[in-house]
C-alpha cells in the first residue's frame, strides 16, 4: 500500500510541472519566430529530472533567447527558480550537437518513477514537430547528441541546477 501512496504525489508533480512545460511556450514560439525560418530548426529544448523518494525535480527550459531553471523537493516543499538571457551565439553553441534529422531515431526507455527512480525527460521542438524522450540515455547510439547538449548546458547553469 505504501508504494501507491508515494506515487500519487509524483503523478501530481509530473502533471503540475512537467506537462505544462511541454505546452507553455506555443504562443511565444509563434511570436518570436518569423515564418521564413528553417522548419527543422530547434526552437525550444527542455530537460527535466523528476522523481525519487522525496519527489525531487529539476526542470530547465531553453529558448533562443533565455534559460529558465527550477528545482525543488515536494516532500520538503522547497522550490527555487533562476532565469537568464542568452545570446544567439550561446544558443547556437548549445544546439550545435543536435542533428534534427536524427531526432526520430532516439529511443526512450521505461519510466523509473514507479520504483522511486528519477526520470530524465527531454523535449525538443522544431516548427514542424515536438520530440519527447524519457530516459533515452539507455540508447547509447543516439543519446550522444543529447549528452553533449547537457555538457554545454552545465557550463551556463549555476551549480545548484546541474
């Protein structure tokens, strides 16, 4: 009975923080991207790590001009946020490792939250499509580009959000 109780807060957390992140920037995207831009160009990337015994979460959202990071622990009711503007050069450097033609090849793995594990979720948006991956690090062949993105991101983010 105890594991079912633990999963309810995680399901609520997932719904409250992760799902809105997937859908929150649609209007901004339309306003900030001229129609003549590359239809396969990346417009948004989010990376989240959600789960664990206490409901830990870290959510990072990156657009062409900004980074938003938040983290917390639901069991302790803690929450922190950080925002920063980024330059076009920084954005281009961040996404340089990601080949949009290969995004359909990346495979997800089963969720680990049901066993108090932490799920790593990526969302990558282009004007044509939204790609979502859960625990894709198990796909060692195609995960390399996402790993490189994380390494570049860690250079920009404050230590507490890495």
